[in-house]
């Protein structure tokens, strides 16, 4: 009887894990997270340590996709400790990369870069080409958040080449998305739209709902930078619908911010404020300081454009101080630019990338 019970529990844990994997593959992250949690309890009860490790990392990936970065961080840390104790170098590198991505989203790009670089060295040491490509992709995004978009573009290109050699279509599509965003921040707007269109086509072939939402939001921002505000809003609506179904609060928040910025450019200030406030609440919930800075700047600019210079100055300085605290170069530059515009008194909206 004890042996049979143990086997049944293992089968139950394994079955729950496979169900969770299917839900995660379909970007149904809430369902996946719930099932991973149940599977993890079963694996721990059975003392199936390798399965516990797999489940921790899968749970962490799911929480990160949902925008729950603190829970993702905690799962990655637990997984990292377990991988180190088991001597599982591949899992150790995976946990380090995921931990870096989570810390990056929480504003700590310095520790994130150190973690991702460490993971890259492990992947190289065990000849894991796909892992090396993934760590390059993660590093590129960290450079973008640090405020080095051109370095990000160069690194995304390197990741793209590795994914291409591996014939990893998903990796290529995500690299194109990264190139799209970094090119936009670098001022290369045509390149940005071209990369997002390549990504969008790739995600359509892969039937990747998360990737489609990501690329729709990017295409919306590309259209916004081209002055096509109605086209931008159409893409943001598509992205928002998908993110709502997926349950990714952070990506949804950036889409709402982009929508608010588009309304601001159209002169629809009440709708802009509504979107900035909605996005700010989601960024507060998910502890995303970079997103908060964008919302503070957006609300401050509406104040400036409607004649409330004192409120605008207060907002721009608050954003500048936050950007300085976290070392966000791009956002620091945006806050400084808006302060200069305020002093000049030229009341025209800025279409920030």
C-alpha cells in the first residue's frame, strides 16, 4: 500500500505539471500558476527533488509572464539554491537568467546584468547554444532599461543571429520585438516598425498569443511615432484584448500608458489622464518603477499643457529623482527634456518614444 500511494502521488504531480505546461503554452497563465502550485506540493510531499526544481522554474517563468515579479523572484531564488545543491548547471543558468529578468523588471538592472552575465558564462561552459542566445536576449533588454538603446540593438542582433542558426523561430520573433523597441528608443522609427512587423508575422505562424500582444503594442507605438494616431489606437486595442485574456498586468499597463500618450497627442486630455492613472495603478501593484516614471511624466505633461505649471514642475522633478535613484538613463533624459520645455513655455505635446 505505501508504494502504491507513492506512485499515485507521483502520477498526480506529474499529471498536474503536464496540464500546467499546456496552459502555459497557451498563455493561460492564471490556470497554469494554480496547477504548478498543486504539482509543487505533490512533488515536495514525494521528495521528488528534480521535479520540484522543474516545477519551481516553470512557476517562476509563469509568474514573470503574468507580471508578478516578486513571486517570480522568490521562486527563481529557491530554484537557484536547489539547482546549485544538485549540481544542475543548466537549471542554475536558467534560474539566474529568470532571476535577472525579474530583478530588472523591479528596477534593479545592475544586479540583473550581473546575474545574466553569470548565466551566460555557465551556458557557454556547458555548450548550451540556446541558453547563450537566451542570455544575450535578456542582456540586450537590460541595456535598454539601463538607458543604452544602441548597445541593446547590437546585442539583440547578436541574439537574433544565434537564434537564426538554431532555427529557433520563437527566439527570432522575440529578438525582433526587442529590436523594435530598442530601435524606437534610439530614434530609428522605420527600423522599429519593420522589426515589429517581422515579429508579428512570426508570432502569427507560431500562434503565440503573448508574442502577438507584444508585437501589436510595438506596432501601435511605431504608428504613434509616425503620427498615425488612429492606427496606433487600433493596434493598442488588439494588444489590450490579448493581454487582458492572458493576465499580464505589466504589459497591459504599458499598453494603457501608450494609449494615454496617443490621446495626449490628439489633445484628448481627459482620456489621457484616465489611461495614465489606470496604468499607474497597475505599475504600483506590480512594483514597476520605470512604468511609474512614465505615468508621472504623462500626468505632469497634461498639467503643463493645461496650464498647471507648478504641478507639472513637481511631477517632472519627482520623475527625475526616481530615474536618478534607479539609474534609468532614458527616463532621466525624458524628465530633463520636459523640464526644459516647461521653462521655455512652449505648450506642445512631446511624442516620447
